[in-house]
């Protein structure tokens, strides 16, 4: 696609493909493949340079910064001609190695072109800023185009899956994987946004198939599910009660504590101080790239758009508040016994109120649980560590069951009852780079 054809993407075009002028200049830039190499560097990882000499298994390189270094021959790597700079599919490179891949991603990132193909895969570099490459104009630009006919984008991956499903009449899947913070969830949202938008364009809307209590179009409802699921989404369950120094618990806890809805704080008996809640304040409290007030507004609005009743909405928030309070319960050991007993009931009273329980019954169940032995139920004593562990297990269990109930309810409310033959599965999964 030339500059003229890129106009279909509107203002987003400059973030998707380098202009023709730049491509022509790169093709005419002098280049000597025999002397152009990358060399390893302790600070920058790799540097561009010119080969000065090779002798005895050693190579002397003069870097573009003016530094001359001598390294082993296996520590230098061939460079690609300038015409390959910012190439859209790295599988097309003449020399495909670690420095050429990293250099290409870095150069494209510097131009805010965050999507790059690598053969069958689409590599995304998180820009940590909003880029105008996801509006309906861009959706229209990618609709119906083959992968080679448009610049790399998550929308292209989505459209190809959609077209393959229609033409091949087979189920499709989109796998989004990467480290924590790589942008998996955002791109998952974009995939769903694309399918929702294209699906809404594909045929007339049948209002009679949408439950009356649902607000907005089916597209709005599908997209709205993301802020809610992202706020509550299941990381490792252990993060409900424990976080490493660089980790954060679930976003919903910090969203509630912004105080954006003072009446909600009062209803949940919570404060705006995270350190009042030991279970969720062990790691990061705030994240620079996340505006918790804006995220909370999106979460709260999503609950309404998806059609949860007022009672269901306040119940979700109450259970969330109860989970936050769990870490504040304290227990002590009885004198001359290993049996634990409550060290005050103030926090337990708050939890019981929010969960609709009797406080005394809840504390008794934690300190003196009934277990089945053979065919009989017997009361078992608990030490302080055992009770604390039981509190942790209860807390995680309540959160997990609440989240799974929300997922079931969302799926029920999004079900239009229209006939279907095929589907596209979208999987957002964490992975650790080795």
C-alpha cells in the first residue's frame, strides 16, 4: 500500500507504515554487506559498526559511536541493508538474528509503530501511552484485507481469523501471550472490540433478541465486559492474600479505595488508605500507567451496561469489601492452651455484615471447625497459624466463587439466543520469557 492507499486509515496511517519517501531513501542508502556488522556491548547489548579487520578468530569493529573494540568472531552479527529498516515482517530479512530483530523492533517502536510481523506471529511492543490506531476508521481500513495487503496490526490478525472462519467454516483461535505488563489484556480487548464492531456491521441488529435490562448495543456489551473482567480477572489466586514487592493485587480493590464514590466507601465500611488492609498492601499500591479513578468509572459503568441488577451490583461490591477486610482479623492463643480465639471482633463484625452472616457463628467456624471423622461430625481445635490459614483460604475461595459467578452471568446476559455454527476463541495467557 502506497501513501495514497494508506489514507483509508486516516490519522493512524503514520503509526502503521513509514512513508514512501523514507522507503525510497533507505533503498538508495549506500551499504557494504562485507563490513557492516553488529557487535556485542555490555551497556547497549548490541552496537552497529564497521569491520576493520579479522585475524586469528578475532574481529576489530569500529562502532558508529566512534569506539573501536576487538571481540571474538562469534560476537559479531551480520547487518541487513537499510532497505530492511523498520521492515514489517522480520521473516523477510536477509539476516535474521537477535540483534537484527531487536534493532528492527526498536526502530519501529521509536516511530510508534508497535506492531511487527515475524512470520506467522504478530509481535507487539507496549508503548505505555494511548495511540490513535484503534478507532472505527482503522477497523474499516483492515476489514476484508489479506494480511499482506495492510500494515501489521492486531486488527489484521483478528480480521484474518474472522474471514477464515467464514470461508473455511472452521473454528479459529487467537493466542495472546507475553510477560506481565507486556500489553496482553489491552490487545485482547482490541481483538474483542474488532469482532464486536465487525459483527455489528455484518447484519441488522435484532433488538428482540437482546434482554430488555441490557443497555446499549451488543457491541457495547461485549466491549464493556472487558473493564469488569480486567478489574476482577483471575491472576494467581494467591494475590488475593499475598503479593511480592513488585506485584499488585486485583485492580478492583484499589479502584474502590480512590474514594470516587464516597457513599460506596461508607456502604462497604472501607477507607481510602490501602495500608488499613494488610492482605492487599504488601506490594505495589499504585501503577504509573493506570488511572484507578478512570478505571473504576469504566468498571462501574460496565456493571450497568451488562445488565446486572442493583442488588447484584451492591452484592458484588459488598463481597469485594469483605475480602479486603479479611486480613484485618486478629487471633490470639488461649492461656495454657494451643487453641486460638478472636483478638477483638470489630473486623469480623464488618465482614459478617457485608456477607450476611452471623459474626459469632463465623468466628466459631474458624476457631472450632466441624470436620467429618468416619460417619460422625466432630469439633476440631485450631492454633493461631491454622486459623490464619483458614482465613486466607476462605478469603480466596469467596473471591474465586464470586468471579466465576460473574463470568457465568455475563455469558448468560450476552447470549442472544441466535443460531451459531462456529466460534473464535481468544486466549489471554501469561508467559515468562527465558
